[in-house]
């Protein structure tokens, strides 16, 4: 008789997460970096109530071939990587109102004064799936600033989790004159915070962080400044992280692989605790 008792492992859904960075003192690139984070709505299934980086699942239009000619630095990216970058730009716009895009032929991203009209015309439509990133780019004649997205990490949710994601993390410096703010639906609060402060508040029980967020905050903290973090990420080899659990002497430990740049590769799980997800 065939054993049908084993649960089928759900395939991970492609997703992108964006770590929007800024210097803690405006205009001072040498000041400690801050990262934009949001608190997930309690009615959202994934990471309810947790402090996370903005992001979400990929949409079919993120990989539309028509976008290649409208993406900065596309010649340096595979089609696979480019769609994750496009998704990051789209999610940052939908979730926080930050648009990493520029007018064709210009180097600077759209200014806040121009962004206001674009946001009024498109943000709600994108959020409600009434329009796609292709529609936005073509109608406004924009180049998507995918060249400003620096790969930072790649995590895949463990096989034992009921909801799984294949998530690329990207760093991007937030435009100085654009205001990042939570959307009020998927996220209910937002904060610019130093990585170390977020870690300390989680350790003190003031914040909830999923495992991947905690580890990536630790890694981000090592960069210290916005240029430092982007430089470190540019030089680091991205190694895929898929956590697993090991039991030793009656205790359970959550492990991540070596070589991805993280310290403290395992931590003990509390007895009978739900295994943390590897998400945003």
C-alpha cells in the first residue's frame, strides 16, 4: 500500500522585500542608517502584527517583457532577477507611496511634487489590481529605477511551513523628498528605525520580528551607513537561506546555512513553540 499520510510540501511563492534606507540625519551620508518598516495588519494571514520590511508576492505583470526597455540597468539583469526588482519597486509604491522611477532620459527619480499626481492616478488602482506596473510605466512614460535596487539576501521558507515564500531582499536608498508612509490596509503603522533599535525592542518584547527579519536586521546593522550597507551588499555573494530545525538532547534548534554572511547560525527554540517563518 502506498503511504499517502505524508503532507505534500507547498511550493514557495515568489516574493520581493524592500529595505528602504535613509541616513538618520538628512543629507549626512555618514550618519547611522535607518530602515523603513511597517506593522502588518492583524487580519493579514502572513506575519500578522509583526514588524516587517515592505514587500509582497510577485504579479504576472512584473515579468512582462515590455518592461525590459523601461528598466534602468536591465542589460545587467536576467529576466528572472529583473521581475523581482520590478516587484520591489511596485510594492514600495503600493505599500509606502515611494516610487523609484524617473522620467526617460533623466537620472533623478521623480520629485515629490510630481509624485503626488502619479500617486492619485495609480496607487489605489495598483493596490486593487485594477492596473499593472506596465500600465503605470507606459501611461506616465516612466523608466523604472531597477538599477537602484541592490540584491541583499535570498530566503526560502522552510518546507514544514504551511505558507511558503521564495523571497529576494533588496536595498534601496529612499528619495530624500518622498515621504514613506504605511498604506493603512495591509500595514497599520510604520517607523523609520535603526536596525539595532529594532533588534533591541524585539528582545525587550516591544516588537514582534519573524526570524528572517531579525537576521537581516543583524546583517544590515553591520553596514552602519547607507553607503556602507549598499557597498557591503554589492560585494557579498548572495547565498540562498532555507532554515531547518534540528533536535539535539531533547532541544530544538533553528539553523541557517553558512556562507550567506550571517553570524549566529542557529538559535534554540522554546519548548513547543511554533517554528518561526522565514519571510520578511
